[in-house]
């Protein structure tokens, strides 16, 4: 289309009558990990023609429900080839080659906008973007040398959080610096000063909240209930829905999530993570421009899942209700070593206990770590080739069990 603005593109496509034909539009997803699998399962149910691009062999997790094209979502040539047969391209991971997406966006629909992925895949850029749009975040500063780190320590005091700008997820990419002596190990664990680091003031939060917001291509917006998340070692452990916070704070969280997503372009689901401060104020921690693990509870607990909504949003189908359909729900994320017969037996013991609990549902993701390793190897970015990540790779498969009740 001549008008390359978001609105112009949508208008042109609407005029061409290309929307609302289930099964006819071909949707491709960059990434076929655990989130891609859940997206593929819903797509299969919904009659959406979906395929995924993922390097994992012999098969990525999503391959149980969608055709997999083997290739890296960080390889421009693989993205170009994958995009050639599609109408709509979306992502289940933000660590993709944004330049290739910008290129293919001239001849197919890419959601969310590549520019949004470019901002979010770099946590420092993300923080700068939100600051420029008056969204409160913890004070932060880019770090490129020991002198920068010392200056950050003097400014923020201890503890402070050191973070990798890129390739960060599930706490890999974060290192708390509790004392001056911890600094050099923290820097090394994140790949060194050259890897792209920044420092963040420690947030003495009361609670962490998250809101999944969905926006369709024609700009309709809905939000799932505000949830409370609990992390262990920077990894999501429990999600409680709805969040047990006063109504005024719920309203503030909804408002902050809506304002945050409104300064990012494109359609799909966005996970907005925030800190609730002791003075009841709120700060944004980070945004995921895709379905997010704090939204898994929506599969059983809401009228529609975050995955169904993501597909509806990128196809520009009407959005469904996001209401909670149970009184309350928790998601418990269990990570296991899963190695050998013993590890598997332990996982299956947990699963059988979960099935004895009325109302509990199990989501089993034995391939999660395998996909993570494949990504680490082909990604090649410093944080993932750090000693911590190498240890993770060596540990082999780490079955993940999610229990939603
Ligand atoms: P995700 O898996 O959600 O993508 P991530 O690896 O990108 O996570 P963050 O969201 O930056 O990591 O941080 C993970 C967790 O670490 C947060 O949810 C919070 O519990 C803690 N955390 C992060 N930044 C800070 C901070 N500045 N002060 C205190 N705790 C923090
Ligand atoms: Mg993150
Ligand atoms: Mg996070």
C-alpha cells in the first residue's frame, strides 16, 4: 500500500476485503517454543492456518500442532523464505531479526510492528522509550565500563540490578549486585562490559502485578484481569488471578497497562509487568510484545485464552471476552531437572498429584529447555553464551510443569 502508516495499511487491507476469512489467511509465527505450541494448539482448534519458523530439530514444541519450517528466527534469509508464503507474520519471542521483519513488512502484514519488537528486544531502549512517553520505570543507566558501573553503584547504592540489554528472559540476563565485591562476577555472568548492559535501581516493591492487554489491527483493545505474580530468582513462580489489591490500585494498574501499550505500535497481545510500590504507586518493569507466561492462567480461567486473543488480534477478527470465568485461579510454574528416569519419575509424580486435585489442570512442557538451548546456540549473543547459560545448556532437558487451578 502507498500509505505505509499503521492506520493506512489497515485501511487499505480493509478496502481490499482481506479480513475475516477463517483458514484462508496464512499466519506464520517466528518461534515455536512453549508459547508457540500453545498458540498452535489454539490455532488448530480455531481453524487458523498457522505455521512456525524454529531451528529446533528433530522438532520444536509447536510442531505437535502446526507445520514447522526449520530455520532460525534470527536469520534474515530464513525469515524472508518463510514470509514468502504467508499473509500475516507474528512472533512468540521478541529476539528475532528486526531488520528482516522491517523488510518483509513491505509485502505482508507483520504484527506487532517491527519497530515495536526492535524497542522491546533491547531492555535499555525499552526503558528509554517508556521514559520518553511519561511511563514510570525504575531509574536506570547504560553501562559500558567499570567506571560506568562504579558511577551507577554510587548513584543507586546497594543492592542494584545489573541487566543484559538483549536476549534476556526467565531471569537469564539479570544479576543482583548486593555488595561492591559482587560487581565483577555479575558483569562476567552477563557476558562482560562489551555485551550491552545497564543498571537499574533496586525496586523495594510490595507486589508485582501483570496485565495482558490485547489490541486488534483495527485498534480494538481489551485487557485481561490484573494478576499478581511471584518470582523466585527472577523466574515466574506463581500467578494469582485476580490480584488481591484494593480497587483503586486495580484501576491504576489497568490504566497504566493501557497507557503503556498505547505507546507501542501494532496488534496482538502485550504482557505488561509492573511493580506495586509500598506507597501504592506503580512502575512498569517490562513489556512482552506477545503472549506471556503470566497469562497462561487465561487458558482455563478466562472466557478466551491469551493465545486465542492474539490470533484474533493479528487476523483482525472480533476480540472475545477476557472475563474471568472462575472465582479465582493460580498458576504454579514448576521447573525440574528432569534428567534420566529419576527426573521423569519425579515429574510424573507431581503430575499425578495435580490430577488428584479437583479443578487443577496440567500443562507439560518437556521440550522447553531443549528449545532454549537451540536458541542459545544459534543466537550467539553474549548473555546466552555466558557461563550461566552454558551451565543451563549442559544440564540438559528441564521439564516444565505448569499447573493451573
Ligand atoms: P521475563 O521472564 O518476565 O521476561 P526477564 O528475564 O526479562 O523476565 P525481568 O522482568 O527484568 O527479567 O526481571 C525478573 C524479575 O526480577 C522481576 O519480575 C522482579 O521480580 C525482579 N526484578 C527485576 N528488576 C528488578 C529491580 N530493578 N528491582 C527489584 N527486583 C527486580
Ligand atoms: Mg523479559
Ligand atoms: Mg519479566
